[in-house]
């Protein structure tokens, strides 16, 4: 009896403790996100007054790259990846300098027309503030790590106005196939508190549910499986394009500012020759697609290319907003190719399904569909999200994500390691196989020459 009483008292104390800690993190992240979003809105308004302001992208990206390189290298690229790495390798230790530098660099990139997202900075800002709070309290590594995960969750929850999906995303994105239940409660608290604080500070969130055409009850699961396969392939293409861009820019032995200049010139060329709708956040295109407007056929691929160039050359920002663009465009294209009348609904499901595949977060993506578009979309969105998640395989837009499961018993992989190590081993295996085939070909050719030259 005494043991049971001690157990319940201990658990109650733990709930109170993490309610307090997570609430503080939620308030910090809510304030930080509100400051970031309002600064971004102001800066975007200033740039929009300049005719063809995207022509300034080469200069803007050079400034951004230089700022990050000199003051906070951890603020480079899309912030969520750096936060995941800090959680797994440094017990959530993130320099506080990352917060202001990431905010300024991302505002410059996005307001100037760079193709990136706003969730990565919010996640990194949230995680940085949570890490600083943990150091202030002199918490041990395990508890500080929990606080940082709460900061990630609150960052996603506040930037999109989806407290439950945001909290789930922060917990699910760390390990492929596993969810950290020990951080689930404080993540929910931080996400909900952060969302309400940001709302009270004037942040407005779009109500997308009213714009989505109601689902037809005659839909079959076969259609959703096909859409999930399609979205999984699109997510895989996006991941490969991002990695290709990073490799190509890394191979250049130029200074960072010169790489950023090249990236800016490429983006300006794309804006001039195709459309400026593939630059910036692309929210207008997302909204149009969710209203049933048919987008250009190449929209998902062009957005993937501009995002890969922006982040590969030294720009700062996240990847989830571009994934939303690519996903809505992918669902939109699927509906166009199969002559489906419910373009808006396919676009909405494509939006969350590509996220589920690219980030390996099918549960968070399914809940996101419910929070954004209403409960009626849930069954179909969940099926598409799960199929997309499986189709991508052992790839992720976040290479620091740890493998926690095998997606198929026929594809043996070592769990407990980052996806980046699996991908490096896969590349090495392919190189070895190609060298082996080349060597066999050379030997066969020599044998043939010997035979032809023999009497």
C-alpha cells in the first residue's frame, strides 16, 4: 500500500513539474514565434513595395550566408535538421546566439524571395530558448533534452496554428517509426500554451477548413492508395533534389558568399524564365490550389528545385512550407491527370501526404489534416499519409532522424542509427557494386582479347 502511495505521489509531482516547465517553454516560444512572424510580415511588406524585388536575391543571399557563417554556423540551412542533431548528439545543447541570427537570416531570405519555409526557424528558435531555459535552471542532460523537444513541438504548433499536430510532429520527427511517449505530455502543454500566447499577441491563422470541398462518400480506398503512392514518389524526388543540391554546392571550392551569389543568380533566372510563384513562401499558390484552381503541371518540381537551390547555397529557412506547396501541387496534378472533379480535396490530402513521406511523420500529418481541414477528411488522409510514409523507404528530408523500425521485413536495415549513415552506406554499396561490375567487364574484355589473339 505504501509503495502504491509513493508511486502515485511521485507521478503527480512529475506531472506538476513538467506542466510548469512546459508552460514556461510554451510562453517563450509563443513570444518568439509571434516576434518572428510579425517581423517577417513587416519585412515582406517593405520588400513588396520594390518592383521585381526578387532581382535582389543574389545580394540578399550573400548577406544571409555571411551573417550565418560569421555569427552562428548552427543557424545554417533548415533549422529543424540542426535541432534533431542537437537532440540526438548533444543532449539538446543549442547556443543561444542561434535564436536571433536564425530569426534575422530567415526573415531576410523569405522577405527577399528565397524559397524556404518559416517552421524550421520557429522550431530552432523554440529549441534554442528551451535549451537556454534548461541551462538557466541547471537541469541535467536528460531533462534539458526533454525541454528542447518541447521547444520543437511548440515551434511547429505556433507557426501553423495546429497545437496537437505540432506537438505530435516534434515528438514523431526525431525517430523514424517511434514516438517518445515520455515527452508527449509536456509537448502537448508547450504546444497548446505557445499557440494561445501567439494568438493573444496578434498572430492570425488561416481557417482552411471552410475552403475545402466536402468529401464524396463514393471514394474508394484504392484511390487514396494510388494518391499515397504518388505523393510518396514526389516526396522521394524532393529529398533527392535537396541532397543533390547540397552535394553540388559543397563540392564547389568557393567561399560561402560566392556560392550564395551563384544560387541567387539561378533563382533570378528561374523567376524570369518561368514564374515568380515558385519563389518565397508560395502561400498564394497553396491557397489557390486548396480553392480548386488547377496549377501548372511542373509546379511541384519547380518548387522543389528553387527550395533546394535556396537552402543549398546558403539561404536560411525551413522545408515544411515548401513541402506544403509541393504536396498541394502534387495532389492538384493527380486530380488533373485522372480528371477528378474534387481538385481542392485532392490538393489538401496531397499536402499532408507529401509531408508524411518526406518527414516520416504519418501520425502528425494525419492529425494536421484534421486540424486544418476538418474531421471529414481524416479516413482518406490517414490512408494516403501511411502509404506515402512507406513508399519513401529509408529516406528523409531530415538526415539526422534516427531509424527506429524496419518499414518492410524484406528490407533489412540496422536500427538505432541516423538515416544519413544508412544513406552513406547505401551510396558506398552502389559505388562498390559499380566498381565490381566494371572490374568484371574489364576482365571479360581481356579474356576476349586473349582468345581473339591466340593462334
